[in-house]
């Protein structure tokens, strides 16, 4: 079993299956206390160090605790790189301090020298250029300069759906592994898993309803949003409706993109689960729905926590504490690395 370090851990969703492929995360770091506390509950044997990695005392504590690890996984915050955010221009991305947190990953590699390292982020990670030695370089160029003599460095953008996750989620993966070791990319699945195959057996729920199935309960929503979605077909946006479209209080049409107020498709993998998966007005996160006898569609709501577990490739009986706040669950899944994808990639370490 490889001993590992997890940086920028959040609650450790992406680490759910690592022990299955021979990796035991023994030290982890997360900035936000609520996420760190959830991590501790999920992984009680791991030394979770909650604090700001830019604080020298915290960073030194992480390094001291992680001496001797063979494996490291790092997911530095991606908001500054995400195309879903506002910071889309290169100069803006360079000036976003969140992008420089990756320097602490570089420092950890230098001090710990683990055999295997995986750095993951949104696909922009492979394109953004950061200051290094007085010039702008990509992250992989910086890694090659710093560690190319000691490590093989391999990177690509992968789609979680290609590795058995019922969700389309593009992530940049950079692998570093000591020269003389072997770490291939996993084979892709022959067929993507659809939303229907993943959650189609779960009972329908309307907004505010609950079921007897743990974590399968529906959020309450604005009555006007519910009305819009009842008249919205599977895979369509309420903005495309002639009558039941999103309206302001004065009855005028709300302006927006067809990616919002949108039902997902049954027969494709889920779209990328976002941080705002709690809101009908956010991006592509309304249940597909089922056609009813009156011509409307059922399930005029966002996905339930259980549906999110499944579409993110977590087990249905994921051992999350019963008192975990729903909004925290939604946030950590929205920012997560699908664990089945990470299992597939890390499982190729030889």
C-alpha cells in the first residue's frame, strides 16, 4: 500500500476508492473548516491539517507530517482557471492569485519527492501560463524544467465519462512518476453510462417531497420555476417555451442562456455537475422528468443528493454522516473529481 498526501483536499470525494487501488492517504490539507471536518469524518485515520497552505507554519506542518509518502494528489483551486467563471482572458488568469497556489504543489514535490504525483484541474490548467524565471510558461513546462531529470511527466485532458462515470466532466490530469517506474493511462470504457442507466430506477419526486430512500429527497423551489419546468420537455430549456418561460415579477421574460432552466437528457451521461447544482436557474441540472398524462413533465426540480452521488460515481451507500448539511454535500460534489475516474487512473500505477 502506497502512503499518500492529498493537497487542496476539500472533503476527499475523489479519494473514495483510492484504497481499492493500493493508496492510503495518510496526510491531507484543506483550507475550509467545514470541508476539512467532513473529510475527517469520512477518513478518520488520516491526519487532516486544516489551514491555509500559504501560511509557512501550516505548509511546514504538512511537509513534516508527510515525510516518506510515495504518492501525492493535488487539486489546487480552479476558479481562476475555469471557463465557467468570469476570468477568461489570459492576463486576468495570470493575475488571479488562486492560480499561484500550484507553486505550493511544486514546493511539496521538491521537498517530499514522492514516486507518483497526480495534479488535476479544469482543462485550462494545461493552457494557462504562469511567471517562471522572468518569463511566462505553461504548468507542464515549469514541471519539466524543475523535475524533468527525475520524473516522467505526462498530461492530457480526460473525460470522466470515458472511465465509467455517468457524467461528462473534462479534467486536465498531469502525472509525474519517477523514471524507471511505469504509469500508463487506463483504457476507456466501450460505452458511456447514461443518466437513465444510473438513476432511472429511482422514484420520481416533486419539489419538497421525500422518499424512504436515504438521501433521495427533493429541494423546495420557487413556484414559478416549478411551473416553467413542468412544461419543459426532457433535454430542453424553459427559455425555449412559448408560454411557460422564466418571468420577472412584472411578468416580462427573463433573459438568459438556454443552458439554464434546463432539463438534462436521459440517454446521455449527465452534464458536468456544477457548484450551483441547488438552483433550477443554474446550468443543466434539472432532472430529466417523465411525460405525464396531462402533457406536463414530472420531477420539476434539481437532482437529489443521492442522484448526485450516483452521477459523480460515488456508491449509493456512501458513508457520509447523517447530519451533513445538504448544501455542503452539493458544494463538495460540485467541486469534486469523480472518484471512479481517479480510481481508473491511479489503478494503472505499477
